[in-house]
C-alpha cells in the first residue's frame, strides 16, 4: 500500500499562492496578444474600424464556480473555483454536456433559445475577472433591497425587471450574454460611435469628443456616455444613471438579478480589436452604494457578418405585467 506523503508547508508558500493568484487574475483581464500577421483595419480618419455585427453567446458562467447558464445538469468542476482558466479537456467536456442537456431549443415566449453551446475562446472560468476569485462583493443593504423587490413582484409593477417591462436591459447589462438575441451592431463616424443592441432594439449613441457631460441633475436609464481613443482602444465612460435601472435583468445571473444601481454609479468600458474575428470587451463598474469595491468583466466579442438582426418587438403582445399582477390578486383571493 502506498503511503500518502503530506509535506509541511513552508512559511513563504501562502504568500506565493497569493502572488500567483494575483498574477493569474491580471493575466485574465488583459486582451489576448494581437496576431502579428493581421493588420488592424482603419477608417479614413485613422480610427480603428470596429464596425460590424458582433455576438457574445456563451456558456461561460458569469461568476466563478456557478452553474452553466441555460443548461440542465451541467456544473463546472469544483476545483475551478480556484482557477481562472478551464483546461482544453474540461472545455470540450462541458460543451459536449451542454449540447446533450438541451433537448429542446424552444424557450419562453415561443422564442428560439440561442444562448450558444461553447465557452469563450479564452476558456476563462468566469466573465468576472476582478475580484480575483471571480465573485462580486454585494453590500448587504443592496441585497436586502433586491429581496424586498422580489417579494413584492406580484404587488407592484415597479419591482419587476426592467427587461420584463420592455424598458431596457441597462448598461452594461444590455451587452451581457443571455438566452437569445446576443448580437450588437457597431457603427462609427468621425465624432460618434453607435452600438445597436438586438435585444429590446436599443441604440447607444455615444459622442466621440470632449463635450461636457449633461448636468448631474439629469439622470437617464442608460446613463450619459462619452468616448475617447486610448491608442487603438476605444474607451467609453458613462455616468448620470438613474436609480431605477438594473444591470442584471436575467435569471441566469442568480443572486445578482434585480440588484439596484445608484445615481453615483460609474462605468468604464474598453473595446480593443485584436483580430479579424474578435473585439476584446472589458468593463469596470464602480457603484459604492451597491458593491464593496469595483468589479470587472472581460470577454471577447465574435465577428458575425452573416448574422441577421431582426426587429425586437417587445411591447407588442407583452402581457407579463398583467399576468404577474393578476396572478398576485388570485393568490390574495385564495388566501395564499
């Protein structure tokens, strides 16, 4: 019988583990190296060309260690909670299990689910790359607001998701992967960038100049954005959010769905085209009233020139609010 040898830890080993974790986290948040054989396309004025239709459908968990979204019975390996990258073998198995776990493609509202069946090309274990453990730190008081809203969803339409109400999926929530309609068209002029979202058919029209932000007294559902170039990276900074929107409107975000945002929230996004087929998208949310520190997501967007974006008619025939409120009144009459 073989003896299990347990080595006594050296005093410096815990420090080394922490240092390696920090290095791995930093590496996961960096854009992949640009293919040297590829030339970055540019517009006539010299701006990097980011135009086209891009998609982000993926089964990569939003937070590390959680289940795969929109898939039955597929869980990430337990030890991946301490790693930033899946192995090639793990990625292949998870993708195979995902396909097998989706016998039906037709989802809610009679729409065809199109959540993808592959991990991100980076094989990262979560979309969240900072904090280093891939988990967002939510303040207890913000979590309490979320729980109170969920408890009242059948009593007050204002507690329902802004997506269910066909208002907005929020920013940056509107560009996070969901069950379908994961496409975005980017258009550029010399002084504006436009990002058209397939879901809810929203268009973010972002000035690319040094004009001042609107007055702080004016807040908006998707905030007030300004863009600038940092080398070949497009940087978009957004502020002036209202406190009625949400970042997480989809159930695949688990404990995060329905968290509020505050008027003090600040968002920075970075778009870097790294190849013919990918734009590296990274954003950092700083909302001190909701989170214990800023948090960052990074992921590639995939070029999809053959993808057709159809109109997303959300309000037409949408009975969600009426059904929720009506169901609540039935429960009251039945004494539930």
